[in-house]
C-alpha cells in the first residue's frame, strides 16, 4: 500500500514539472528569434589533456641529448666523406670527356704502308657558370677543354666565356648570346660538328683542306628568331638561326700574324613544325667567310763545288718570302635529319693563294718562287638509315633498374669530292665511304668505315679500312 502511494505522488510531480521545462526550452528558442532578448551564449567544452591516457610521455633531457649526439656523428661522417671523396669547386662545374681508339689499314699498292692502332683524340672538358640568372636566364657560362692527339701533344680545344643577352628562359621569344675565346667556327654542317657528333671517322676533305674544321680565337654573336614549340615533347625549334663572328683567322693556340680580322656569318632556316611531324629536321643553310692571310714561300739556293782535293762539297741556304692575300669561303647546305631516313648535302668553294717554293742550283733558277690565286671546291652527300630506339624520346626517358640505353644501328653511304684548283678540274680526289655506326650506350659508339679513294687523273687507289671505338663520359 505504501509503495502504491509513493508511485502515485511521483507521477503527479512529474506531470506538474513538465510544463515548466517546456516553457524554459521554448523561451530559449524564442530568444534566438527576437532581437530584444539576450542571446544564448554557447560555451566550449574544456578537455583536460592530462586525462588523455593515449598521449605519449615527454622525452627526457638525456634522450634528447642522445639524439643530438647521433645527428652530430652522422654529420661528421658525411662531411668527412665530402672532404675526402668529392671534388669541390667554387662554382658548379660539369666534367666530360671523349676518347677514340682507332684501327687503320691502308689497302694500296705500297707494301710499306703500316697498319696502325692509335688514339687519335682524347679530350677533357670543364663546363660551368659564373653567374646564374634564375629570373631571365641571362647566365654567364664558361668552357675549358684540353686534348691530346696521336702525337702526344697536349693543347687547348675550347676556352671561352658566353653571356646570354636576351631571356633564355622564354621559349616563345628570340635568343641572343655573345661568346668570346677559342671556339668552333660556324660554317656549314661538317665543320661545325664537334668530335662527338661527326658521322664518319675521317672528316670531309674540304673541311680539313680549307681549314674550316679548326678552332679559332675571337667573338661570335649567335641568336635565333620565330621559334616553334611542341610542349608535349619539350621540343623547341627556331625558324631562323644566325651566327656572326670576328676571329684572328690563324687557327687554334696561335697568335695573330696581321692587322686584319677574319669575319664569317651563317644563316640557317629550319622547318617550324612539331616533333612528330615528318618535316622535322629539315634545314637550309648559307655560310660565308672572308679574311686575309700571310703566306710564306721558301727559296732555296744550292751550290756544288769541287775542292782542291777533288771532293764535291755542297752548301745551301734558304730565304723566306711572305705575301698577304685574300681568303674566302662560301658554302650552302641542305639537311634532313630524322628517323629512320635522313641525308646531308653540302657544297663549299674557297679562294686562297697557292705557294710555290723556289730552287736555285749553282746560280741557275730551276723553279721560281711565286704566289698564285686559286679557287678550290668540294662537296659531300651522306645518306643514312636509323633503326633502333635511341632517337625516340618516349623510349629514352623510360626508367630501368640498370644502366640501360636503347640500341641504335646506323648504316650510311657518303660521297666526298675535293678539287684543289678548279682551273684543273680533272685533278681531284673522290672518296666513297660505306659505313656503319652502332650506338650501344648513351655516350659510346662503334664506327666501321671502308673508304674507296681514287686520285684522278691517275686513278690511283688508296682504299682504307677504319674501325673506331669512341667513348665519352
């Protein structure tokens, strides 16, 4: 009975308190609507982080000192390795080199001609920058190179400073640079190519006999206009390229021998197309070179007498005769360098003074010294075929777990003619080259050339077989 009375009084109390609680809730909601009533202030719940059982304990002082000691040991080890095993320089520098190992066999009628194994060329190059412009790319770069030839002589190849006058980071705009020092002359295709990119083992005849393949000391202004960009392949090709230079004209590592400077210029037109277009690699170039040189002829006098004892005694003396004369070079070239088929065609004409040495025997002139102006010409045509993946960008950039590089094979045929004097065009030298280049590493190739050489008008055979292993780093 008592339990029932208590339960009845509890129900009555709850019934009486319910309207009051409802009124308080509705009053609070109304205060959010009516602006004349005070707003309800919400308070954030404050959590005591000390009650969080999942928090890790703080590190002790000894533990922190131990970590610092381990970091210092690693730092000292890294610095010692850097000091003892890494070459350091005041500015960033890139070291590269090229070496050649050559086998030569001359197939002629002279049995005394030796078969040789030689190292005709080895170079070591240092490249870097003295000023790096990260905003516009107006960098100041340098290159220093040394080489040794088959005669074991060490000489300087490249030694120049180059400054980018215009913004070189803007792919849409033109570019312009000036380079001063010893460098390549920009004339045609064959003479401009460096040793690492020459297609044949022996350079074209006109490039060597007209001294176009030599480096020289001076200044070169280089630039381009109207570039076309294929951003998908990161490919930029200017429609117009040009080079203007003023040099000594005496060759590499040689002082000037006259008061005149030789000048040259080249302009090249390229096909402004995308990377995957069939016309990529089409170019047409025109080159010119004009200067003055000092030519030297030797006049040798020989006298023969019989002395009092009946012995024949000879004496000789020489006198050098010098004369200044003009030297000119004009050239045109057409190229299609693509994959798988490509070709290069180049024609060069030059004018020089031909030197004739004189001889005098016992007072009689057997040959008079002289200087005669002669015109020479030469041209080459090279046809090649590539099969392999080296020249496909999508293949080259693929990652591999080893030192992988796509193999490429390049058979080619070349015709090379040089006429030393166009007034006697029958006197000429013709070379047919049947060759094969095997690119089996990023900087390494094996070259095999068979040169069919004919000396006209005598039709003298001087065939050559050459094999060359060229490596770089």
